[in-house]
């Protein structure tokens, strides 16, 4: 799979990143979320937490 970086935000050596894949999907890199009210993860699924500003930047990059 080939990834193109749309947006990246780094703090204290850790980087949240949003990528566009060559399959037309988004790949998100962030801190793992293991439990949250209202979230039920299926087998093989994982949730990550990203800053809203980073997601807005990624959406803006997609619109170009």
C-alpha cells in the first residue's frame, strides 16, 4: 500500500498523521484509544485519537 501524507502534527516526539492510501482510504496514526463510552471495537479494529485541527487540515488537503 502506498501512503501520501495529508496532515501531520507532532508534540514531544510523537506525531499524529493522516494519510491517503492508493486504495482511496484514509490511514490514521495517533494515540490508541482502548476504552471510551459508546465505542465498541470489533475483532481486528483499533481506534486512534487525533486533534480536530489535524483532521480539518487533512480534509482541506483532500479538497484541493
